[in-house]
C-alpha cells in the first residue's frame, strides 16, 4: 500500500468535534498502519462587529494549491446550540497540497465548520475548546493515540472581525509501527477555532513533512493559515 493510500485510509475524524486528536491522519504522517478557558489578549466578542449574514463554502481549491481531497471528509459539528450556534448548517472538508500520487505530501488542512446565528463568538470558541479538551481527557483513541493539550490554554489571535484562538497539542502513537521505531511516536500539532456572528470553524493545518521530521507546529503559522482560509470560505448569504 502506498503512502498516499495509507493516508487516505487513515484520514478519519473522531466522534463529535474532537478532531484535536487527529487520530485519522496517523498513518499518513508516519504513525502505524495497524489499523479551557480561552486565552487572553484580543478584544473578544466586544471587538467583533456583526457584518451581516454569511455562510461557509468548501471551494475545490484554496490557498493557492490546496485541493479538496476526493473521498475524504471531516466530522460534522454536532450539538450546535450547546456551543451557541443557532439555525446551523454544516460545512466540512479536507484539503491536501501535493503532487499526483501523493496529494497530501506538502500538507493538509482539516476544515470543520458551521454557519448560522452566533450571539457571542468568544463564548462559542471557548465552549468548543472546552469540549475538545474533555474529549482528549477521555483517553486514547481507537488506534491507541493519545492527545494532550500543551501550554496554559488557547492563545488569542483575534483579528479581522473574528475571535480566533489556537492551541498546541501533542498526539502520541502506541501502534506496532511506532513501538518498533518504524514511525514517529508523537506529533506536535496546532489547532485553531474561529467564530464571528455568522460562522464558526475548527481548522487543523498540518505540514506533513515537518511532522515526519519531528518538528512542532507553529501557532503563529496555524493562525495565519486559518485567517487566510476564513477569507476564502466565508461569503455573504
């Protein structure tokens, strides 16, 4: 089985919105084949003006080279009202950047969002991080992967009319391949959540080559990617 085939087989989302564990991308980035309260800083919801109804879309191509991957998707958001999102509609997809036969070799972006009515964007972002943390604390995933949040909480990158927070996480792999030293035993990732008065999304950018090399993801870079993606997937209704 090729790296690309393993990656496609492996990209599955965890239950609910707990994609922080990134359990599905393990095999592609080299994991085994055997099958909070919000941060400080920005102005929060008070700085987010309501610019009218918007919706989310999933273009075939985003960010000058990331293409929607056929046959792969991300888990839908659930229990919208619990996160302060009303009259919600879901939008989700996974983008890859690579070449023919290795369409995720240059990176991936997991995009899981919803649009509707949001009274307090910061409360929505904080509630989603709390939910993600609770899911991570429940223990290893189906493949034995364990996710742990790093740092003292999400860092605030709010700007451009949205609350945006990002946090680093460590995913540890206990698969046979990892135990034999055939693949990395852990990956350090950065996950971001944005919300405004119409849209909310969880975004997980991944530099697959850096992960294979054991490098930690940059929160600043993840926030920048998320801001750019938001501009391309958020449109007026």
